[in-house]
C-alpha cells in the first residue's frame, strides 16, 4: 500500500467515524413551543379566582373588579426518534400586584421585585411505540374524555396504552388522582395505612371505530374508585362535586358508560353523545361533611347533540347539553351527574354559564357551572372570519337547572365560619329574611362577543365581552343593600387579551 493510499484510508476512516458519531445527535430533535397570554379583566363577576360562583354571591349593586393577569407556558419535547419522545410542559401565572410569599404560586410573582413567582409542571410524560400498533404513555399528561370533557378534562398522572388495528383503536388507562393514606395517618389512626390504600383512582377504556373519513363512533367505560376523602363542603347551587365532599369511610365506586359519535352530511357536521352513571357510596352517619345512614346509589346521566356548517365567511353552530341534577328526597339515591371535579364543556362558547377552557386563558376560571352538572344548555353562535386577519364571533346561551328545587334530607356542610348549614330547603332564612330557593328552573340568558385581530403570524389581539340576564332561578335569592329580599345583579365580564404563540 502506497503512502498516498494509506493517507486516503486514514481520512476515510476518520470521516466514517465522524459520521457515525454524529448520527445520534443528528437524529435527536429538540422542540420548543409555548404561549404568552396577557389578560385585562373588567367584571362584576370574575374575581381572579377559579371555581363555581353562583350569582347569589353578588349583591343587587356591585363594584367592578379590574385586574391584570398573565400566563406563560413553555413546552420542551426531547424527541429521540419517531417512536420515542419525552414531553414536558411548564406554566407560570401572575396577577399584577400579587407578590405575597407563601401564597398561591399559580397567581403570584407580579408585584415589587416579582417575588414569589412559581413554576407549575403541567405535563411530564414519556411516549413510545412498541411495534407499529401500540403506543404507551406514562407520566403527568393531559386527558379529556370522549364525551367532550363532561367527566374529566384535566392534567392527570397516568399510564395509558393505545392499540390500533386498522379502523379500530382501543385506549386503556389508569390514573391516580389522589392518595390520602399518609395524610390520614396523622389525623385518624383508624385509617393509618400504607401508601396505596386511600386513593382516588380512575380506570378508563375507550373503543373507537372509524367507519370512513367522515364518520366515527366511540364506546367508553370509566370507573372512578374513590377511597380518599375530602373536607370540601357544598356551596352555591351546584351538586356535581359530590365526589369531593365525602369521608374516607364513604368509599365511592362510580361507573360511567358512554356512546359518542361524529359524522358529516354534506356540509353539515354532526356530533353527540349519551352517557349514564351507576354505582354506590357507602354509608357514614358520623361524617363531618356529608352524613349518610345508608348507602347511596348513583343514577346520573348526560346527553349532547351539536351541529355546525359553513355559512358565508364563517361557521354557524348550535348545540344542546343536558346533565342531570339531583332533586331526590332520599339520601339513598343521587340522580345528579357526578364528575371527577375537573371537567369542561367548550362547545357552547360560554363565558359565564358553563366552563369553556378556551375562555379561561389565565387563572380567572369562574363560571356558574365550572363543575358542569345540573344544567340544560341550549347555545347558538356564529364564528366569522371576516378577513384574513379579523374575526368576529358571537354566542347566545339559554340555561336551565334540571334539579331546580333539590331537597336532600340530612345533608349538612360547614361554611367558612365553621358553622353547619342545611342549604337544601324550599326556603332559606338568612339575616332574618326568608328567601325563596328559586322561582323557576330558568337560570338565564348569556350573550357574548369576541373580536380578534391577527397582528402578526404569532400574535393575536382580541377583546371579549359577556353579559347574562338572570332568570327566575335567582329571583329573591339575596338580601339587597337596603335590607330587603331581592335579585342579584346580572353578571358581566369584559377582557382585553394579547396571545403570543410559538
């Protein structure tokens, strides 16, 4: 071998080694995504908080809240290949002026020196494929049920497997939503136990079949086995959070069966679902929150139908949702739709009546039915893309309470002052005044508008406004400023937002 040949062989070997060494780095991908949302709120209803808020919490005359919030989300995906990746998602929420240390990290960090800022981990999960037909996920991940979020729509710690066989796919999953075994070891020796005994576990199974590119049907089964406990009491006029207001002795087994589907007929898009619940909760007459002398049987149900079609420069849409409430006089039956305590309903586009995650861009997440239960909701709207950059959307919604006059004998809850209350009566006596529980089941009418302008490819400016005309459900439910029984002020909210996404 000549000297030249040896030099060429050395160069070729070095080049091959460099190429082989570089292959993993070249195959590995780092993806960054995120958003920044700035939100300015003017409202007599929203108050920089989350949760259910009944209009009965308002006075007959209210001062307007005004505040500024921002939300930052950063997503990093470490993609080793098309078959393996790690997904992480972090969130920082701030309200201007709220800088107290030791407070709620979700809304701190925007006062002097921005002290107390906290980073929340939304997602951190591993996703990988096993062969061509099976995908596994493990970690903290988003999950939304197949019935448009009516049972659970949340970030949950879970292990999920998805099997795909042609037009059929099956999703099996397990999530542990709570583990109270160690907490109760310090408060009640009777329940001191190993980790894994006092849990709130969710088991899920989704069976989806795609008939063609326009038609799909899904059968789902969810089992919520709740052996944990909560001191959260009843409040306002909603009843969906039964699962968040029971003792550890009152173990709950809740079965939810659902059939959903979607299809397209010409230019008309149709979707809907029907779901029913069964199961039971054990008795505990000594419970601090919800006293039951016999086991309680569940009989909740929910249904939905929705339609939309392209009309002019936008989309015309309508939808109807029904979730049962409870008006049983017996503590042995619960007829209301029970939820995981975090659910949603985006289809109606509401800003006040029912939770819509699109209209909850920051920590302000208050709705009359944030826990979407005990509501019949008819909505109509139009999403108009008037120009390439300008859109104008409008919605109107009519809400009813299926259980407009609930009476649950013996139910008590502890209010903020530590006093036991019994809210389930035909009439309530507050401040020496007798208030009618409700005059009808009509909650009211919400009207809202949204105008948006795409200033840049990644930056959208928009304004939102919502106003609700209260119905007979809230008639004579408050004590007015003059001391007389009367009606609460109609809720309203107005928002100015800047959304940057990448």
